[in-house]
C-alpha cells in the first residue's frame, strides 16, 4: 500500500496508477511533483524503444516483400540508441537503478547493432563466410537474450505490463538468435511477430506513463499491479 507522503525520487500525480520504473504512485491534488527536479524520462525511452523495435520487426516478417533491414540503421542509432541512452542517464539522478540500467543497456544494444551494418565499420566485410557471420550474430543475440532474462527476473512481480514486455522481448531475441544459427526464415518471422507484440506493449506502457505524468489527463492506462 502506498504511504501517505511521496517517497523521494517518485513522481506523484492525481492518477493512482503504477509508475513502470518506481512502483505505486501516490495520489495528490497538487499536480506532478518531481523531488529531484528531473521529469520522468521513461516515456521518451519507451517510445524510442517501441518505434525502433516495431520497424525492425516489420522488416523481419518481410512486410511488403522487404528483405533488407538497412533502413533501420539511422533509427537504431538516434532513436533506439542515443535517445534511450540519454533516458538511462536521466534515470540515475532520479535514483532509479533499474530504469537507468535497462534504458542505457538497450540504447547501447541498438547503437552496437546499427554499427554492424554500417559499411565504414568494416564489421560485415570482415566475414567472408556468410555462415560465420550468421553464427557471430547468433552469439551476439544470445547475449542479449540473457541480459533480457536478467531484467525480467528483476521486475517479474512489479506489474503485469512490464513483465509481459520483457517476456515477449526475451522470446523475440531467442527466436532471432535461433534464426541466425539455423538460417530459418520461419523462425526469423516468428521473432519478428514477437518483436511487434513487444513494441505495442512498450507503446502502451509509454502512453500510460505519459498520461500519469499529466495530472489533468482525461484517462489513465493501468499497468496491472500485482
């Protein structure tokens, strides 16, 4: 049960919904209060994550016959990468260790993933054997599957929405890793489907966070507190 006074580092609003990063919100009639002087960067990070994941996942299921995902590189660098990394840095002064770690980590993931497909990096060119490149990408994705599992364990009982987000993201990473190892288009498309689901869950949480920050919002989206 929420205490009568806001805890340090939490955002208080008139909507009694859950802050995805901080836990239960404390109702108040005084509008948003940010004790640290820093607003909640979670919506920004989540929108960036959701949009980049959605685009890449649509490419992975070969929407409209698209077989090359290079268009996502710019999005991965600046939205999925830089924007999320900045959101993570803003979470540190708010005292939100999980938010800072997750946003910074996935921001780094997107920037590193994009770098692989930039010709000037020479990463793809270093692999003359396509099978070797696929195996290397598979191992890369396995590492991020494990990281996502660790994040999932940290929030498994925080709220339903965030648990679902990381569960589907874990499955998406696992499918994409398996697709690289097996060269299976069906498995890649499965990973794309789970990625699309992940993106829409992230959009939902981002909108919920945005509405919660506005004490005069007409509606609110619950995140499913346990």
